[in-house]
C-alpha cells in the first residue's frame, strides 16, 4: 500500500509538470531582431563612453539617452503628464525597442534593399537609434530628416542633442546613415515655443555639426523644402515618423491626437481612423493634409507613427516592454511565441513513468516469487 501511495504521488507530480510545461518557439527571421538589439546595445555603450556624460537617476536603464525635464531647447513641458512622458522615453531606451521596430517593418512587408523616409525629432533618441538599428539589421535604405528640439526627458541637453548623438554614432561607424537636413523643431518646426536664445543655440549646434539647416519663414515652406529634399516619393516603401514634428504631422495640437502605429494609405481620409475620438478631429485634419505624412499616404505609402509609446507597445501585444521587471534584452514575445506543453517534457515524463512502473513490477514479481519459495519450504517442513 505504501508503494502504491508513493507511485500515485509521483504520477501526480509528473502530471503537474507536464501541465505547466511550455514551448518557446522562435519566429522566422528572428535573427534580424537579435541583430538589431545587439547593434542598439553597442550604440548605447558607445554613447555612455562620451566624455563628461552625466547619466541621471531617472534614466532607468542607465543609457545616457534620458535628458532633462527642462532646458533652453525643450519644446514641450507638460507638468500634468510628466511621469507618462518619462516612462515613454524610458521604454524606447531598452534595446528591445529595436526588435519592436523590426517587427513593425515586417508587418508592412519591408524587405532588404527597400528605401524608407524617416522624420526624427530630438524627443525620442532611443526610438531614433532603435529605428536605425532595425534599418541596418534588415539592410534597408533610410533617408533621414531630423529636428533638434525635444520635449522633456529627450535629447534636450545642449551638449548632447540628437544631432550630436547621430554624429557620434556615424563617426564611430555604428550606424551607416545620417540626416540629409535638420530643422529647429518645436512649434511650426521653427521653434516658436522656444526662446530666441534657445533657437540660437540649436542653430549653432546644427551648423557646428555640418548639417544642412532647414529654416524657412513658414511651416508650409519648410514642409515643401523637406519634401523636395526627399526626392521622388514613389521610390519609398514607407514613411516613419518619430515624435511630434510639425512638418511630419501638421501644425497645432491636432498632431497630438493622431493615432500611433501603422496607418494604411487606405484610411488616409477616414478621420475617425486617423484620430483618437475627438470632437475637433475634423478641424485638425486640414492641418494634417498639409503634412509630409499625408503626402506619403496620398501616394499609397504606409505611415508608421512612433509616438504615444505606452499605447503603441500595447496595441501590438508587447505591453511587457512597459514592465521594467520583465523587459530583459532578447527576451519575451518579440522573439518567440509561448505554446502550452513541451514535447521534450512529455517524453521525459512518459519514459520516467514507464520506468517506475517497470521497476515496481519487477520488484513486486521478485518479492512474490521469494514469498512463494518461503511458503513452499515451510510446507515441506
């Protein structure tokens, strides 16, 4: 009875083991995602080696990519939403965000050799590096337009703006691309919400880093110049917007309500699909139609809108990127899917169970035979 009880207990444990077993199945072409995270990690390590770089306490992953709450070149300071802004910046500084960008590129069918246009601001240096890392791992050909101004916690330190970060990575041969032109950024892409002193600082940074300055008298003229710089739009497979650049998404506060993620050209005129539910969406739409993003949509080219990061990662089932305890580099659903039960565990449990049963059977047979022999001797005596 004791033996049977032990066997029953062991079998219960084996059943629990099988029921809790999991299979981690890597995606096809997952190496592209691993390559992108490795490259982004190398970029971050190089940035951390910059002389006199101060990594602040708020920089959770200690990357050097989290800037200041406010500076002379800060474009947006939203005190009521400051924690959410900081968290969104932190998400993009984990190297897994490069793999997330690869996933988005794959979603719209980008392939080796494709050309894409990218508009970057200083607000998300982590997302900028992640995007360039994804481009390199997938062998894409990006054409980049940038602006310097940054919202809180972005690349808003005067000695480490996005232009300076990009130059550092390019000069150290970590990325193969650099901006073809740079604007001031901020309101109307002219720094209308930055002090004259801040604008002068930005202009000096652009020129000192040998970048071509886009500084037209109006937003419409800046948009026109940038579109001309991009050349034949039909050669591009996608337009990637990172941040809330006025040239990219349009003037005013309307760009704040444009949905994040992948926007298909098929819905370019469906206002309720472009914007979050907002009673002013129709008035915002007229500004959006003047933007670079709409120009691409109007030419049947996908828009990938990288903003509202917390919502963006959740939209694609990657909310674990928002959980700092779970967001370990090269781990999670970005790299593999998890299936119930593991065939190796099942086979092990089956073999182990059969072996136990066999051993117990042999042992019982020998004990019975021994008992019968003893009884036979006793009967003779």
